[in-house]
């Protein structure tokens, strides 16, 4: 798989929860090529490395918003952990393997791409708002003309065109 394809696949698994971009433990485990229970076991053995701003457990409502498919057994027994960008970076030290390091590099690139896109969006929004303020007076005449065309003129009867029902 090409690097750009992997980064795009990772970006699709990043969710916005509690105002933070996060990845679920099951998605990370799939990318790292390990079972989710192994990943969570390693995290629990190293809980001091994962403060609340690095990792947190989702509520049932948050999990439903992030969930796209269900398992054959009817779902998970436990609510998933959500890892922020910092938490994902910390995972590479907990899961000390070549694949974990390689996948982490791609995950960091995905987070950076999303941050770059959001900054572009904010800049574009500001530019449009500035243009609205700047050109509002100049285009007032155009909007007034449109309103005159749309509103019916008093004193003039409109000729009805087309068929009428009897």
C-alpha cells in the first residue's frame, strides 16, 4: 500500500470527540497488527504514560457516534479507549516493534494533514467574512435591484401564463 493511501485510510479513522481528534483502540490495534486486548493490556501496564489528555474511555453516546460497524457477537464488552495525538505517539514506546514505529510515523502524518486542512479552512472562512464586510456596501445596489425584480409591483396586474384549472 502506498504511503498516501495508508495516510488517507488512517485519516478516515480519526474522530472528533470532546473537542479533540482521537483514534479508537481497535483501529490502532488493527493498524499495528495486534489484537485490541493486547494493546489495552500494554497500556494498562504503563498507565503513568497515559494521562487523561493522552487517552480516555468513551461514553456509550460517544462510542455510538464513532462506531461504523458491529461485531458478530453484538459489540464490545467494554467501552473503547480513545487516544489523542499525544497518546498515539506514546503508544510507539509501549508497543516497541518495527511495525509500531512505521505505523506511528504514518499516523502522525495523518494528524498533521488534518491540522493543516483545518487551518486552511479557518483562513478561508476569515477571508470570506472580510470580503462580505468590504463589499457589502458596493453590492447593496445589486441586492436592492434583485428585490425589486422579485417583489410584485403595486398597481400592476400580472398576466397569468399557462393553463388554469376549471
